[in-house]
C-alpha cells in the first residue's frame, strides 16, 4: 500500500496529448520524398530502419524531440542517396519538421479530468523529455498549465533524475507516483528510484521507449486509460 502519497508526476507526450502520430505521418512523408532518389533495393521499411538507426545514434547529440528527428531525416537522406539528394528534398524535409512544431495540441481522453482530480490534493508535476521551446508551446496550448505545481523538461528520465525532482517538488520518490505511456522512461526508472510507476498504454509507442514491464514490483500499477487514475490513487493512497 502507498502511505502518505504526496506527489504525482505526469508524462506529457502521448500521456496527456497526442504526439507520436505526428512523427509517423512525417516519417511516411520522408519515405515518399526519397523513393525517387534511392537505390531500387531500398524500400520504405528499410528507410524507416535507417532513420531509426540515425535517431538512436543522435540522441546523445540532439536529445529528444522534433529538431533531432528532422536532423536525423536529413542525415539519412544524405547517406542513402550517397550525397546526391536534391536541395529541394532537403527543403521539404525541413518544412515537414517545421510543420511538426506547429501542429495543434489535442488532449487525450480524460487527460484534463485526471489532472484536475489530483491537483490540489497532491503536488502535481509535469515531467517530460524533448525540446524546451516545443514542450512549453504544447503545455501552453493544452490549457493544463495552471494545474501543475512544477514543470520539468529533462534530457533523460533516469532514477537519479526522478530522485532529484521528487525531492525538490515533494517528499522524495518513495512518496511519489509517476504516470506515463513509456515503460522505459515513465515506469521502470521511477520504480528503481523507490517510487510508484503507473503505466497508461498508448497505441503508438516509439521503438526506443519499449521495455519489459516490472510486473514483479509491488510498486508497479497499470490503468487502461486516465479515467482510472482517481480511483487508483484513492485505493492506494
């Protein structure tokens, strides 16, 4: 049982609002733009694999978010065309990345109700990865900003990061819960830090964010969607 839960953290992208689907749409556009400029033996699936490899390589350089994704698209385009990709295609890729930074925010079902249900009763913190300006834009457009006691945009979500955040915004990780759609970033590391990790599945999950569920841990919980959060907190708190 949770005793004296005082702090609740929320992931942002694909937990509170849609995000991954915009990457998927842009990835399809990337493949369309390159098909006439790549060798015949490189199809859409291989392009997707090469782009994913570039994204993974570049995480340490660019971090998470649209800007790193756009640079990875350009890098992959240059490599697969042996540096013959037309400037017009590079321009289209840049435009595609810019469009991703302007898509309107659409909240996921029950997102506002879930945050409102715990705000005021607990310290509520938004903990997200990605580009600072883009995350600030999305939070402002979401209309949820006034519900959070704190906002943390981090380069990576590790046990050490959660320990620091929940110490500054609450009474330590042992009295905190993190809610999110990424097993790797939102659930596993906070449990390793001594907190509670609540998994909220989302249909689209970036390959990098996959991890095995820590089902052996008594501090692991799962809800089908955010409509179940208030009851979960009441039951465990």
